[in-house]
C-alpha cells in the first residue's frame, strides 16, 4: 500500500524529532558532571561536593583552613583565553576585533560569592586523597518570547598541595543546545562534539606572579580538554595585600597633592596681594615726591626780602652852590 506524500513527511518529521530528543538525552548524560562523593551543598545555583583524587601518587594537604576571602581572590583571578579562534568563522572575526589572546574571567561575581565559602568548607573537611568538586549553573533568558531559556554549566575541581591551590576546569559555560547545533564545522564537515567548551582555550591567572608553572608536574588529566593551573596562595595573599595597600595609598597621595596645590595657590595669591600693595605704596611715594618738587619750584620762583630793599634806593641830591 502506497503512503501519501503527507504521511511520508509526517513520518520523517517524527523521526527527526526522535533523533533530536535522543541526542539531547545522550548529550546530557555525557556533558553533565555529576558529584562523586559527599555533597556539601546542592541547589539551583550549583553543587559543591567531595570526590576522590584519581592520581594515587598525590597526597593533598587536607584538611586545611583557608579564609573564604582568599578563595574568592583565587576564583576572581582565574581567566580563560581563546588561543585558536581560527577554527570557525565567528572566532576568526572575534580574533580580528579583540585579538587572538583576549581573556575573560571564568566566574561571575555571583558565582564567586556562592562558591568561596563552600570551597573553604570542602578543603576544611576533605581527606588527603580527596578533592573538592564544584559545578555552577547560569540560566540565561532568550532574546525574545519565542526563545526558551538556556542553562550554562561551569565545573571543575580544587585541592591543596603544599602552599598551592590546584584548580582543574573541566567545563566552561557548557550549553547543551549549543552543542547540539555544533555537529558540523564552518566547512560542513562532521565535528567532534566538545562537551567541555574548552578545546581551543587556555587557563590563565592574574596576578601572574602567584601562578606556579615549575613547582611540580600537573596531575594526569581525566579528559584531554581539562585545563589545570596551580596558584601559590601565600604569594596570592601577599599580592592582594600589596594591591589593597596601593589602592588605599592612592586617595591619600591624591589628597596630599591637592592640599599642596591649594597651599601653593594661597601663597601665590598672598604674594600677588603683597606685590600690589608694594606697587600702590610706590605710587604714593612718587606722588608725594612730585608734590614736593612742585612746592620747591614755587618757593624758588618767589623774590626774597633783601632783593626788594636793594631795588628801592634814594637818588643823589644836587650839590649846593656857594657865593663867590
């Protein structure tokens, strides 16, 4: 019996829907990082738990008491960099705009506030053969009413080794919907599914002076996409204190400079006023001098009393004639 074209189209559409659902189930199973040990906290924001270190040669410095503020500084300094953006067109455009090594923070402020005290609790209770696993989720709303919300997952682990905090990042903003849409590359070739979103990315740390690269070999990675870094927490604390001191000193230096500028301005105004007073006094002295000169000229032009007496002389009398 022949089927109508409409029936065939419905069957094909139904098959595609089943295939997409199956991909979602498989992708979720592969992409989700489930806790393997004691759960410290599990809520919609994320999960923090204890797990077992797979490398038996590593004996962590646990239990250890570290301030949540220090762990917040650790999380705030972790950055991620795209090192091979040329594998896709969008990355190539981004590399031309922002440069191939632009880095961004791995964790948001809200995620740091959530994770820091829980990681401190995990390190305080972990055994030498355990590590602290973390997973945080961020739900992003769709751009319009037709787009459904999407969930991004960032996950990894942390343990202490001597003075170092060893951080592994196994997933970065993993999005199942984006993974399902990325089954082919920009050339249409079949692409290997990247459940970590870390394949072409590198992990960095700021301040760089606190990152250790030569202290010991990194642990064996469970996945090739895992990213690892080690941070000396004493150096991190010192660097953070130095930065805080500079920030506190900056306003003081600015205040001192402002006060010095105000003092200089006041002195300049006083000197200017003094100069004006001196000029006014000089003008008054010059006016008095001119007045004295004028008086002196008037006095010089008037005749004296002796000169008048000399001018009034009696004419000589005629001589008397005597008789012969």
